[in-house]
C-alpha cells in the first residue's frame, strides 16, 4: 500500500540520537504506525521483522547499509534520511530510493495501531506486539498523572528507544504536555 495513513507502517532504526526521537514522533503525527526496533539486530533479524510486521517503508541514514540490505531482501521501500542543510538540531530531509503514488492521509481512529514492537524471542521466535492509539493515549495519561508531568519538566532518557515501555512511560508523556526529554547519544555507567 502506498504512503502513510492509519493502516500504513513505517519503521525506523532507533539510535540514541535526538534526531531519532524527532523522526519517531513525526511518524506518529502523520498517522503512520511506527515500529522502533533495536539497532543491534543483524540483517537476517531486520529482514524477518520487516516482513512479519508488514512494514511499508524503512527510514534509514545512507550509511545504514545493514538496514538497506534487509529492506531490499524484504522488498520494503527505503527512505533515506539526510541531515537538513539549515543546521537545526534533529532536522532532516527524506529522499525516496524509489517513487510511489502518493496516498491520502486517513484520520486516525482509536483502534488504529500506533506502535509495533516485538518480544525478545528468548523462549521462541519473537512475537509482534501491537499497541493501539487508545492504549497509548491511556498509558500516557496515566503516567502523566502518576508522575505529575507538566510543561516545565525535563526528563533524562537512558532506556533503549526500541522498548515500547520506554516510549509510553518516559518519552511521550512529557513531550505531549509541553515538557522536554534529554536524549544523550550514548550512556554507560562511568559517564553518569
């Protein structure tokens, strides 16, 4: 299916960089289902998840050769992310590796899938975990109330971005309430 919409799925390899978070929320805002996956996956695992999750497009940097090979294997169109020339932190430009007809954006419904994740696969093949719009909204509301998040809050994100728990508990609540999230590029125990 061409283009974003409530039934469309885009995938982005997550990294600790601030621009990854901006790309992720841009996807959510345009009513595409987002499937953030670990950057530690190998090419075979990437290709298998792209196919299993029925991903419509892969967002990657030109240097992400493993992801590009996995996308080609899974017949998933590639959208290359280039840093924007304006120098604004996190701003990027998309370049489609191939052309498709544009699609009309569809209004987001409460039962539409907002996020797709996967289990670790420690006991079997990783299972796909869908997270609906209403579930994400409820989780964000609950977390905001529990923690008392507001527009003056700034949170430090140290957890892996590919975790759905990280997204709905740490990243989304302060941002939706006008706060901010600090996303350091890499963190280890000694750097804290």
